[in-house]
C-alpha cells in the first residue's frame, strides 16, 4: 500500500472528518479513504442530458414559466 501525507488541512475540515469517522465507527484514516473512494467513484452529472430531461418533462407537463413568473412567485409575500 502507498502512503500519502496531506498538509494544511483546514481545522473545520479536520473536525468534520473526525466527527464523521466517529459517527461511522472508523479511524480517521479509514474515514479519509472512504471519503476519497466515494468521491472518485461518484457519478458525474452530464449537464446536457440533465437539461434535455428537464425540457422533456416541461414539454410533457405543458408548463412554461418565464423569468418574470419566477420572480413574481419568489417575491410573493415578501412585502
């Protein structure tokens, strides 16, 4: 197995990793390895296919909101 050293870990990140390790019943080293493993094997989103799916759903539902519609709904009740 290889060994690496990680320098200058921000204190907040270190605390979070330690808390996660404790919650998962792992050592800090095993938690870092699990976190790296999850990060390396996570599925990346394809923006183009996500946009295509969103457009398909919008067309299927027949709902077309404009920027003005969205801003209006967002600001309702804020006055």
